[in-house]
């Protein structure tokens, strides 16, 4: 029986780093794998300018979510208008993803946001934050909000103590 295809498949546009990015991402997430790699052929060289045999796309899976990484050229860059959110249960998870995704040229930002070395934006967020912001105690919600707005990498204990 054939597996049902994922209806919505995010495509991440890279210049030439699709394979390196996919390999990094699957090394960071436990249940992850490279599914397939397609390569440019001789046909269309006058349009794409890529050497035959070089990587066109890499299909990969992170925690059950499939992605395509495309080597499409330098025309488009990532922006914060799109980010991938990682919901974490523990501080150790937050620390793991934060350190791995900011390594080798990644950049920290505010409120759990960062960019990896390829420029892709990620949000590393504790699941506890969602619960703390939903509570009926509006004064506590305000204290939690004030605390997280001052953070780069989230600290669960500090949020819970707010």
C-alpha cells in the first residue's frame, strides 16, 4: 500500500546549500531523515545555469513533517515573515535546539527567535509559555509577558516564577 502524500509540503529555497541544510536539520532532530535527492540534468542549463549532477532538491523529514530544500539560486532569501516553531517540553530541549541552530554563524534574536547559519528563522518555544499566557490571572499573564519580552532564549524557570 502506498503512503499518502503530505498535502502541504514546505519548500525552502536555498542558493546552493539545500543538501547541507537538510543534513544539519536531520542531525538536530531525533526522528528525522533524508528521503530523497534529485539532481539537475543537462536539460535547461541555459535557464538554471546549474552543473549536471548538482543537487536540485532534497526531500527530508523532521519529526514526521516533510520538507523540500531547493537549490534555486541567489534570487530569494529567507525573512522572519516565515519561521519554523519548535515546541519544547523541557529546558534541556530548548538549550539543545538553541545551541545547535545558532552554531556556526546563526544569530540569536528576541523572544525565542533565532536564525540558523542559512538565514532560516526558527522559534524555540516552551509549551509551558502557552499555558502561562492562557491563565485567568491577568496580573500573572502580564508578569510572564514582561519576563519573556526581555529574553532571547527562553528560560522556563524564570517564566514560571514571574
